[in-house]
């Protein structure tokens, strides 16, 4: 486990990004009510139809991606040039 944490970190980050940028927007798009339901100008239905997904990991200026980027970069560069590794 000591040697594999870098790969696990990369897979976890990739999974989170895939979920946040592909799965959740697709789910919202599939479950969106049809536009034909707007015949009575129900404001709540109107909001549901035109609702857009805002990725959770981009909230707060993308600090999540900056933090994971720092971890992945630091772990990739750690030990660079050392003999025996």
C-alpha cells in the first residue's frame, strides 16, 4: 500500500472528475421534465427545465483541482533523480 498510494490517488481523482463532469450532468439531462409540460407556465417546472449543472469540484474557484494537482505533482516529482528508487 505504501508504494501504490500515488496510483490510487490518481484513480480517485479521475473517478471524481468523471462523476462530476459526465455522470451528474447526464443524470440531470435524462431526468429533466419535457418542455411540453410548460403549457401552464408553472415557474417551478420552468426552472427545472432550464436548470444547468454546476460542477461541485469547481465551486470555490476550483480549489479542489488545485489541491489534487499539487498532490499529484508533488508525488510524481518526489524522488526524482534519487538513486535506488
